[in-house]
C-alpha cells in the first residue's frame, strides 16, 4: 500500500506562504501582477487560464487577462508582449500554449523578457536551469520537488527514471533531480527495453501523455511513482500516465490524477510571479 501524495495539501501549504509574501510586499507599497495571455478558443487552455487567475486571486496577486481572437497574428501578439515587458505593474507574463498553428511559438516565447518569464520557457532561463542557477523554476518539475520536500522523500543517491523528454517537463525534471544529487536517466519512445529501465527506478516520473502507460510490471517494489499525465481513459474519465489501481499496491508513494502534480504547477507559477515582484524590492 502506497502513501498517496496529495498535491492539494502541498499546494495549499505553499499558497499560504505565498499569500504572506505578497502581503509583505504590499505593506511596503509593492504590487504583484501577472499578465495571462490566451489566443483562440482551446477549451482546455481556457480551464487552465481560469485556474491561474483564480490562483492569483487566492494569494492577492493582480491578474491581467488578454483574451485574443484565433486570427491574431504573431506580430500582434509580440507587440502586446513588448508592451507588457515595459509595464511596471506586470511582474510575470504567461502566454498559454498551444498557440494557433499560424503563430511561431518559439518567436513568441523568445519575445518575453526573461525577467518576467514565469513559465521559465525562454532560452535564457532554460540555460539558468541547466547550470543549476535558478531565477525562475520550471513549474511542473519544481512542483514535484516541492512534494518530495513536504513528504521528506529523499532524492540524493536515488536512481531516478524520467519517462518523457519534453522541454516543459522531462528535460527540466532531470535537471532538478540531478541538482538534488539523484542519479538520473531519461527514457523516451525510442528507448530500448523501457520496462527494464523503469524497473531500476527508486523514483519514477511518468510524463509521456499516454493514458495508463506505466503498468505494474514496470515498477520496482517500494518505488516512488510520480504521474504528470492528464488524459482521458476509454470511458472519458480523467486519468494519468500511470495505471494507478495496479501500480499503487507496489509503490511506497504515488501521486493520484487528479489531485497530484496538477495543483502544484499553478502554485509554482505563482511562486515565480512572487519572486519576480520580490526582485523589485531589491531595486527600491
Ligand atoms: N500549456 C500546457 N502547460 C502549460 C504551461 O505550463 N504553461 C503555458 N504557458 N502553457 C501551457
């Protein structure tokens, strides 16, 4: 029987801390603001953006929403970002992905001032992550590290296997685990003998985007299993990348879906936004 890691609980504790930090800034006359940009009518993106705005409200951060039509051009979007880069009320700029196909996503992300890049997607911040010098944290991986701290799960010296090599989760996850002295392996769709690799993991992070991809025969007894997936199963029910019912009895700790990693991502975005506002304090 595994202990269930509650992202809701860790997230609530972290948001209490953030609320105090925002209040401390406000007491010194320093505002905290997040600009949230959404382009088009992607319904999943709308849910994420609403949750990000709700998170801001909860901890006292002002959110500025920019909902742009599907036909917005890349130039128009970059022009808005340039304005926000120079707006002192805005500490963080978040452009919800995916963008409509006609917009060059890389050019848009590169136009965000690295000092306001609270998603940590700009190459400058990716470089910071690579050398272990964190201005902004990669939100989903940082949320997972926060869960390890909260539950006193050691990483140092552990064999960590990350399944998935995305720029948003897999690669930065590997960097954070490495910084905490984990022995890290990244697996992906071309990995030979994936099952055998996964079986070596003390900590297994699944970030592949395939429903119930990680099955019980891929998990070592007593492993810590982290599920980053948000998928729908054959019945349309929300599920992760891990076959939870089968894997849970073998694991020592496991994250559920929903209520695991998901709530942490937005909380760490808020952490980055508050950090950005706190950096203004140093300039005062
Ligand atoms: N779309 C899916 N995940 C994310 C995220 O973490 N940030 C942004 N901006 N868009 C996303």
